[in-house]
């Protein structure tokens, strides 16, 4: 990024001349992302909808990406800048790895992403905010970690689970009631799918699983073995099970105890 | 004021070339060899940290001999060029030809400019394609001249002797283990005495087109190297542990090591990420 700033500044975000006014309803926005840790790793999932004001701009957008071998990054907010930020972030991590012959520490990667968001601050002030969520496997603690960000580049480490985007409040409520620290990988994915369905239930900008077109959330799992995107059919099976259960109880699973 | 001596341009260039050649011949050799599934790089290098072979991009690698600080600068420039192109356009638009051209320009400009000394380096830019026939290996010398290489290339040290040895024993479509054995033997045949190189003296990496990951470059760790080499040890050692492995046609007569089929080691398929040569998790 520093090299680009010197040699090809036009490739970097955050240096463009701005117009004025609030553009937030004129360009596509991505919506809800959830992340949660489980023993042995961390999972990130995102719905597939992008909205432009009241219009659904895209039904099958992808918002969860591998950042490098041992981390995943996802974004909520302005889709164009979000995708650009993810690409730049991926290139930076790979570039560092090749130049130095070693990967950045997980905290190093998280800090780097902060700097990228800060570069987008002028845009954020005009409603073109990008808020990423970053999660990775930390070899020093042998477990997953989650980092959230604010539009000014503030970086905050989250414990257990977190969500960002317009439906994040509803998703976080669901995660609060369903999440347990000892969930297996598959159960953890199920909990996250449930939380995304809850988000879509109450937030018009979040897309639920599209049962007609068979468009399901993107789920990325990061463990000691690296990043793995769950195959479509595995996600489909979990979504189908959750969907069938909601025919009995549309609000989803109830908490098992009241205390 | 004294009048400077006249030196003819021919003489000047010859002197500069001699200077560079001497510098390059001082070091140890590095080899690039095409095998069935990709390109193998073997360099004699006692340092585990200062690499002669490195990843440039998804399907491209770089190997160099000569002065470390000089070729390290070239490597960094190459990685930057490749990453910047890949980011501006697409990953598929980063090609070995473009990179080799850029290197040729740089080396040529430095060689013929009066002020600087020529770089004492020789480099290889290798790119694997979908099939062995699509592989490309470019060899660049200190003066910026560029050559398209087929099969194998040797640079640095007693390059001619090592290349002769490989030339005698190389066959197209050689296996990885066979190619590795051949390269290691060839590096030992660089003088009047034949040396037997041990894994800790070697730096080995491959561009492996069978890797499922986008990035095809992989370093082969010392432990893996040890396994492969001990399985294909020719003549002397291979005769005494004559296991009941009759399936393996033990035609271990002398230097025919490369055509004896050698089972690839178990950890060969899921290849280690380049950043950590010791773990064999997929990238």
C-alpha cells in the first residue's frame, strides 16, 4: 500500500475527488455478516443480498472472502468499496508474505485492515461506509479470533461472536440466545444460519435463504487447516433443516432454559 | 588537466562482462528442471534464511545466483510488479514473459550505463502452464540478454560442468523424485571430485501444477527432502538395505536413478504453504 501510494496512487481508495450529498441510497449496499468462534477455529457467514435504497440490487452477492490462508474478511456497507477493500487487503497480505517470507501476525493483519478503512473515511462521511469484519485462526493461541471495526478505522476484538450490517442487531440477539462456547463446527454453522434467518425476518435489507432460487449464505470456516468455504450442498442441507423446523415454529428454536 | 585514456567500447563491454562473469562463477550453482508435474528448483545454499529461489506469483517463480543484495532487489521488484499488475487487472494477466522483459530492461540498462557496475547476477524466471509444453523458463544474464530455455537450466558456479551432467541423464517427463535425485547429483559433479550433498546444504522448491491452490509454488522442507533422497539413493547405499520390495524394479546401477520409478513420499501431495515449510497443510 505504501508502495502504491508512491507509484500508483490512482489504484488506492480514499484519494478520489468527492462530490457532495448523501449517496447512500444510490449505490449497492451489502447487509448482514455474522462471525462466531468454536473450539478449533472461527466461522464467518454472510447473507447474499445487496440493496440500493428500497431496491434489491443483487440477490447473490458474496461478502465473505478468504483474506489469506488463515483468515477471512467480510464487509457490510457500500459494495463497490467493500469489494475493492477486500481485494487490496488480500494483495497486501500476500505481498507481505512473499517479500518477507513470513506471514503477518493476526493482530498485524487486523491493524492493516484498520488503515484501509481509515483511508475510506471521506467516503464514509458521505454515506458510503464500509464496515468489515475480520476473523482468523491465531497459531499463538490455537483458536479463532474476531475483530470488528468502526467507520473511522477503530479496531475492537470481540469474544465468541459478533455481527455487522443492517440486520446485525437481530442476528446478534439470536446469537446471544443460541450460541454456546462448546458448539461443534456444524452446530456453530447452524446457529449462524439461524441468526441470519432471524436477521432477514426483521430487516428488509437482509436476504433470507432464497428457497426458490436455492441461493444460500456464504459460509467460510477457518481452522488450523486453513480457510475453507463450505460447499453449497452442505450449507443447503443445514438451511433446509432449519427452514423445515421453522414451519413448526416460525420464530426459530426456543431457548432450552429460562435461567 | 590530464587526458583520460581512450578505451574502445568493445574493450569496455568486455571488461564489464568479465567482471560480472567472474562474480557469478564464484558462487554455487542453481538448477531449474522441468519434470512431469511442474518445474523443480534446486540450489546449493547453506543458509536457511537467505533464499536463492522464491515465489513471484501464482504460477511463477524466480531463481538467482550471484550477489545476494543485487538479486534480492530484483526479486522484490518482480513481486511488486506482479502484485501490482494482478491487482490492477486480473491474476491471469500476470505473465512470465512480461516479468522477464522487465528484468531484461533493468539488467540491460545497468550493464550499458557507464556509471554503475554491472550486476553480478544471473536469474531465471519460470512459469508453469496447464501442461508441460506450456511451461516457460527464461534465463537472464547480467547484460540483460534473455533466452528461452527448454528442459533444464543451470546458473552460477561451475555451470557448464553441472549442465553437462544433467544433459547426459535428463529425459523429458521425469518424475519429481527422479528430477530431484538428478539435480542433487549434478550439483555434486561441479569439480574434479564428486561431492555428495546433504539436505541441509540444499534449497529446494517446486512449481507444482497439481496443487489445488491458486499459488503453485512450494518449498520442500529438509525433512521431506531427506525422505525423497534416501528413497532414491543410488548404487552404494541402496544395495545393503535390500528390502523385500521386488515391485520396485531395482535397476540401481549407477546413475540411472532418474528412470527408476520412485514412489513419491506420502506428504508430497497436499503441499505446504510457502510461508511455513514444515507443515503440510493445504494453502
